[in-house]
C-alpha cells in the first residue's frame, strides 16, 4: 500500500506517544520508590543488573533488598523479569507513596 503526502513513522513496543495523557501522568505522578525482596544474598556488584537500584542485605530475614526509584510500571516489570530470568526467588514487592498530590489537591486539604 502506498501513501501519498503522508509520513509513516514506525513505532516500537514501549514507545510513549506524547500527548495530554502523558503530560497529565508525568505531572501528577512522581517516580515511585520500590523495595523488592529476594531470598538469599547478592553482592553489590549485581546493582547494574537491576537498573542501578541499591542492594542491601537483611540479616534478620536473609533477604537481599533492592531499593530505589523507578520511573514507571514498565521499569518495575523489567526488574521483575530480570529476577525471574536469573532464577531468583521473589519474596515481596512494595512501594512507597506513589501519588504526588497536585496543587489542587493540596488546596482542598488546606481548606478542609
């Protein structure tokens, strides 16, 4: 099929199309800080495999804890896929506050 006078840009999986929804999402939500627990000990040299997340050892539970901000859900799933691909045992995944209140939300809180 030939298109005349129009441009066709190939999109790849994972490309984000710019637009109002993208701007609304990025202005309303900040990167989320995640804590991912894996059974067993991993050395700090593994940090590069996990997008630069910090690695810490939890002596009490004998878990490695990956901790740090990820820009979006796709990045989180990428880390979780890496855990799976390495055959590691995922123990828990938790996030810190994901919602960054807008100025409108802050105004409503002050007036309440």
